[in-house]
């Protein structure tokens, strides 16, 4: 038997958090002593350790998906969900790297060289910067970008400058900045000051580097948990 207060102190959380985890079904239900207190075992400790470690690198949404699977002995199903999350992080990092190249004037010329007509359709831009066309229309609706419209067809025609600005917007949104902050940064860009945007992109890369280390730590505890429950 392990006391709840001892687990809570070890993990630097409250005992109520332990109860929440149990109510969410992400740890096995604890037996009760005659006095009504929960009886936690070393198996519960392994679950709690894993939950806290996985939360740091992957977030509680994913934890709440995989822990019930672990209890159902569907370990490989849980691992594929974890893998999907890591694949997404890798994709996001590549997007930020590409945006940083453009911000530092290394990638915009390569993009421009692909197109000799001097403008880009919404489909071409969406494909190149890897966002949905609906997202581009949403950013336009929010006043973040205003592409030129063809007088006859009404189709959007994005310039090189528009693409540059869209890459900045995407970088800021990947870093989970609010639309108000995005607008402030874009105003600086319009004034030929892109240092703020570059700093955000670099900080995002540092954050992702730290995050993948936390994910490795979380996977270590996940492996420990899976090994423990198979004993």
C-alpha cells in the first residue's frame, strides 16, 4: 500500500489530482480500505509516474487517450497514437524551419523561382506553405492578408510579398500566438522590421527541441509502465 499523500508529494501535485486521474479512467480503480481511504499499489505509482512524464511532452489530451488502452493491454494501439503525435511535431518543425529560411531571405527566392508569372493562386500558395485554402481565406477574413483580385475572374492573386507575410502568419500561429499578436508582428514587418518574427520562429524551434527531449523522457516512463504491468 502506498499513501496518496506520498505519491502526491513525489510528483509535486495535489491528492485531488490523483483522484481526478482515477475518475478519468487513466489509472486503474483503487480498492478501498475499511475507513474508505484508497489503497494505491506500486502499479498505481507506475501509472501516476507515467502520466506526469507523458503530460510534459505530449499533453493531457493524448495521455487520456492512451492510458485506457494500456489498461486494456492494447499497448501497440497506444504506441501508434504516440507515434502520430511525434510525426506531427516533426512536420510542424519543418514548417517553422522553412518559414525561418524565408524570414532570413534564404527561401523566398527559391519559392519565387518556381513561378515566372509573378503571382500565385490560392491553391499554389496553400500547397507551398502547407496550409488549407480555407485557412488562407480565414486569415483574409481576419484582416491579416489582403491579396489582389483579378478584375475579370475575381480570383485571388498572391504576390511574393503576400507569400512572405503568409509564412510569417503560419509561423506565429504554429507557436500558438493570438491573432492580436500576429497583427502586431505584421505591422512591424510592414515597417521592414522582421526581427520579432525571426525571434519567434527561433524560439519555436528551441521549444520543439525541448519538447522532443520531454517526449523521450515520457516514453521512458511509458516503457517502464508497460514492463511493470506485464510482470
